[in-house]
């Protein structure tokens, strides 16, 4: 299980990188117009492109794979890993440096020695204006996608910390026989399954690795539905934060009365988002493979969704039942 203090440097690094890539705007302008490239200029451009192709781009792919191996959740909501903090920080640093070098190479290779007429660069091979424009667009797209990836990993690490906080609140009161202590110990084990189920659902439908995708969405979905499918997962995760935060608030305030009301509201709101998302996914998802084993949750997303939805309602109802029991805190 992840420890909030140990993952703090990872969250700090992810925030810094997300901020950097959010602010970045790759320069897609053309470079200085020249009548003809000299042999030395052409050789320098090709040297930069060689390094990009042979070293930098493969390094980016390798570093992203390492990051995925460290921060992507394993299968099964009961397994929450303890991430390798040192490896994660090292990989983030290396990836940032590789991206900087790649951006510089592309900028120097495509902007500083541009050819004026697109119709007369047929003999320049990789150094054509067309190729340069595509490279500038590609690196800008990668930078934009990295911003989204870092935000996703931030939420993922924070979701691990939710479970850790619940465990700590329970452990803090193991030797305390007060009414509040018994209440925290009673509620925490009921919240944990709900949090794990919701974060599993979030990661299942927010997955970015195309090799692991089990379905795609119908292309005829309207924009309103797409906006809902895009926003609901984050709304669900936010309710997890409220739920855990209110348990901590009740603990610190030495009263669960107000916190219990906020927790019930968060659970019901999360359940509303869950139910609407499940309905839309059931309506619009299209399996990527025609070879579906309906007895296997790994290959049949619809069956997995049905089973998961049942588990969620069971966990939700147990927690709501526990919250509805009045407790005399005096």
C-alpha cells in the first residue's frame, strides 16, 4: 500500500512537469527563408534528425514504458502497489531531459534553415519543408499529451493515498475505546472497498495504453454525451477525495455528526455519476475483438461492467447503512 509521505516527491515532480508542459507552446513558425541550403547546413540538419530517430525517440518510448510499469495499477482492485519512488523520479527526470533535447533538435533541424519554396525541395529527403512541419506538429502533440498523462498519474497516486489515510485513521484508534474511535474503526473498513472499486472503475475507463483497450466508443455519439463521459470519471474521483477527507475531518473535529452527512452526500453523488456512466458505456461501447469469452472478465468488458456495478452497489449500501445508524457522541 502506498504511503502518502513516500509518494509526496512523486506528486511534487508530476505537478512541476504538468505545469511546465501546460505552459509550453512549441514554436511552429517557419524559419529564416534561404535560397539554398549549403552542404554543411544540410549535413547538420540530417545529423540532428539521425540523433532524433536513432536515440531520442526510442528513449522517450522506453522511459514512458518504465513510467507505465511503475505507476500503472495492476489488475484487480485489491492490489495497491508501493511505487518505486527512486525509479519514478529518475524516469521523470530522464524523460524531461530527453523531451527538451528532442524539442531542441527539431527546432534547429526545421526552423533555423528553412527552404523558401515548398515546390523546389524535392531533393532534400528528410529535410523537406513538409517533413519539418509534421515534426513540429508531432512534438507539440507529444508535449500536450504528456501534460494530460502527468495529470492522470497525479490522480492515480492521490487515489492510492486515500486508502493509506483510511488505514492510518483506523490504526490511530486501535487502543482507544472512545465512541469516536469505535466509529472511525467501524466506518473505515466499509469505505475502503468503495474507494478501491471507484478507483478501479476510474482507471479501467481512463486507460491510455491502447494495447490494453477492450472496447471503443460508437462514432455516432453526440457531443453532449461525450462531454459527460469525459467529465464523469473525474467527478467520481473527486467524491472519493470528499469521502476520505470528511472521515479525517470528523476525526480531527472529534465529531462525526456533520461529517457523516457530507459523506452520505458524496456517496450518493458518486453513485449518480457511476450509474449514468455505466448506462452510457453499456449503450455505446463496441468490443475491439470479436473473440469474447463471456466467462472471462478480462476479455468481456460488458460482463466486467455488470459484475463491477453490482459490487459497487453492495459496498455503497453497506456504507450508507452504517452511516444511517445514530451515534451518541456525548
